[in-house]
């Protein structure tokens, strides 16, 4: 039974003495938390509204701080710290969701008054929407959402989420249809060879070059690691362990691939000088061009990363 359903006699009414005691306790608590009580109810409402607005700002600030802290911690450490400080995980991730939304939105949308004036609970719900959906809402849409009760607001948010999912499904269906059409119209041969055969021959040539280039660069780095003995030994061992296990994984996958080929086609068709593949002129030119392109892309990324360091 709600308060509205109760008989007047059942509703709690404070006597003048009880009201005085309650006011005294409120004033005492306000002193503990350093709150200056307003002189009137109107001023109290104004203060509450300002505090609600500040709560939104504080949520965004906390979210930015959480994101910064999390980016500097190892996996699992963030949750441990939240437990250590007694911070509910949901609170932290809600704040980060709000900050992520503001970071992802364009400046014009971030500065929208309706979005900035939204209370914290509504803003958290809004932050769970895809950014594209929030961007699609104009000021009138946001004002309308802001005027709704929390219950009605959540219903509208659910509708927006469902609409986004529906649009994603439609987009995926369209992409699949286009891909099916592309495959249907795709040529069946290249260089007078089946398409798959031609692609494997061409890509083998290019990927081999990129792997060799990467391997040469990393072998040089490994030699430097082995020879630079003035560094902390534990640090060098850590780098050696990383190199060993990661490159061992690559080696095992390559070995598996080669064994698969040997088992399928027989080593007599693969080993020996007489088995070295022969390329037609046009196939060779395309393979060379593809190889040079992939090497250029790899070297550009490597140079960019080196410059950043």
C-alpha cells in the first residue's frame, strides 16, 4: 500500500517537539559534513538543484580519473583497488561509461544544454546507448527525454536500443547480400589458374617477405639484448622470456602449416630445387607489386612506431 492509499490517520505526522528534535539532528549532521543550511525552503531547493548539477560534473570527473587510473594498471589490479578502497564496482564503471560517452561525442553535442542538465541516473542510462544513437538525437529529443520520469525515460531508452539493434541487423543483412553478390560476380580464375590457387601463390610471396623483414629486425634487437650485459639481469630475462614464447608460438604454427602441406601433398612434391614454383610474367609482376606494397606498409608502421619512441 502506498502513502496515497493510506488513511489520514495512518500517515506519520510529527509533533512540534519531534519536528524540533529532527531539525536539531539535521543541523548537527550538517555541521559534521560542513553544510551551511539555507534560510528558506526556496533557497534549499536552489542549493539541491546546484548540487544535482555538480553531481553530474563530479561523475564525469570521476569517470575520467578512473579511466586514467585503469589505463596504468595491470589486468585485475583495478578491481582489487576498488575492493581495497570500498568503492562499488558498478559506481566506478557507471562513471567511466558517462566519461566515455562525453569523450566519444563531438564538442557540439557535449555542450548541448539538455544533455548537461540531465540528472545522473538518466545520464548513466544514456551512456549505455551506442554513441551513434546519442549523436542522432537533437536538442528537442533530449529535452523531451529529460522531462520524462525515470520510468518513462528507461522505456524510451529501451526503444532506442531496440531501434539501434534493428538497424544493425538491417545493415548486416545488406552487407551480407552485397558480399554474396560480389562473390557471385567474382572471377573464377586468375592467370589461367583457379582463384584460390592464384591468391595463395601471390600472397605467399608477399607474406614471406614481410615475415623475413620483421624477423631480421627482431634478430638484430635480440642480438643487442644478449650483448647489452650492463642492464639489470632480471629485466633482460623478462625480455628474453617474452621473445622466446612469442616467437616459439609463431614457429609452431609455421611448422604445423608445413606439416599439413607435407601430409596432404607428400614431401616429394614440395622439397628439392625442381619443386621451386614457376611464375608467368603477368603473375610475377603482380606478385612483386603486392610484395613491395606490403613491405612498404610494414616499414611505414615500423618507422612510425620507432619515431614515437
